[in-house]
């Protein structure tokens, strides 16, 4: 099967490089560019990575290709690894501009725009970047603050007609409504984050167990 231009460019984003200089728009035939209005879909929202962690959702680097293949499995959000470096923004801007100008022509859809929006939802602060980096989802070679603002800049002044990740949004938001993963995540994050806290919790549970046993034996 012939490799598309999207696959070739997304491989550049997903792999290290020495130097990449891409200027795609001048290469696109003018006859393909369309400014006809298109319907705007109701765009769902996704909590940030730090908020999702508080809700009990875990993160895992997805092994599938392309990087656009994002899914939620048993409370784990799988996102393929993305390399953010000084040329990544150029690649994404050209792909998003191509989608926005040529939507509906030769099967062009707003899949990269949808990806940028989802990542923008996940990343609000440096803490979100840190969470994704620790889970192998983001490989960042920029300043953490610049990386946190990366997708926010990309998604400005764009819109999506057919959200690619609508099911992912629904599944994640439904999962956030469950009380017990949120409670468990809060408990682990606040009471098991340090070794001394772990020992204190074990000691407290041991005292509680001995107290209950003493009451039973009386």
C-alpha cells in the first residue's frame, strides 16, 4: 500500500532527526485549495493530564502506528510517543493548514487538527508535560514552558467538523465519573508518594487490625 504524505511527515515527528526543513503549502496545487464553508461539530472537552491522573486514569505509551491512534483501555489512556523539537511545530502547522483549506477534497479530513486539539486538552501546564514525559508519551527537547504551550498555539483559529476522537472523549469522561478510581488515585498520590508515608500507613493498618482482633477476642 502506497504511503501517504501524512504518514511520511508523521514519521518525521515521531523520530529523532538532525535537521528538517519542510515547507509544504507552496507545493500544494492551487486548484486543490478550497475556502468553502463547512459544518462545525460540537467539540467535546477533555481534562488535562494532571486532572485525569487525579481521577484515577493512568497513562501508557501506545505501541501502534501512526501517532494518531489514541485509545482508552481499562482505565489506561494509550498515546503513541511524540517527539517535540524545533521543527515539529512547522510540520504540524502545515498539516493542519492543509486540512483546514482542503477539507472534503480527495478524502481530506481534520484528523491532525483533532489530534492537536486532544493534545492541547491534555497539556495545560508544565506538570502535564512532566506526566506525559515520565510515561514515555512525550519526548521533549524544548523548554518545558514552551512545550506546554506548543499545542495551544497550533489549535488557535481552527475548527473541527468530524472529531476523530469523539469516542475517546466519551470514554474518558465516563471513566472520570467513577468515584472509586478517583478516591484510590487521591489516596495513593497523597499517602503513598514517599517511603515514610508508606510505612506510616502500614503501621496504622497494623494497629487497626490489632485493635479489631482484640475486640473480637474479648
